[in-house]
C-alpha cells in the first residue's frame, strides 16, 4: 500500500517534461572535446582516448582537427599512402603491433620480487626438519593417524 501511495505522489510531483537522460548516471557529452571529434562509443561509454586491445575503437580522435583531417571525408582513392598513414595517426596514437610489442616491464617486476623476498629460514634445512620430526614423535603429536601412530 505504501508503495502505491509513493508512486502516486511521485507521478503527481514530477513534471512530464523531465528528461530521462538527466536521471542517468552518465553525463551527456558534447559533439566535440576541445578541437577533437567524438567518433565512437569508447570504453564503457566514456569520451576518452585509450589504446586497448579489448576496445580498439576509442571515443575521440587522438589529435586535434586540422584541414588535413578533413581529407578523410573525400575520396580515399585519391589519397596517397603517406596521406592515409597521416590520417590514421591523427585518429590513433599507435598501431596494434606497436602497443602489443613487449616493453620489458616484466624484468623490473621479477627483479623487485627477487630483492623483496628474504632467504629461506633455518627451519627449512634438512637437519632442522629431521630434528623437528624427532620432537614430534617424542611429544606424540597426532597419535591416532599421524606420525606418532607408527
């Protein structure tokens, strides 16, 4: 009953011209950010530039709009290879092979791991482990099914 009363009150108090988009958690974006066009959906719907393998089409261009970029609206058959590469670089920072190339970051991670770990404690030596086993037998630890049961 309380839900019905609440819904009735909300319908009466909320104007009909209220835009549903304003209730969204995502802000509305303009058609341009600075001098760069929004050209796609992007990663999670955000208007940002990211080079990602799982989301290869960024939401905005990499570089600002110039008269050279307007050439892409014309006939691509009239463009030279260099002009096509320049247009690609205006939209994307790196090619797939460039941002998938190994960087060597793993070497630093392995090096820091080896520095961070101390040497093994003395209790891992063979004679200390045998002494620990002997002590466990003397104290009759786990006498039903363990070492002391034999």
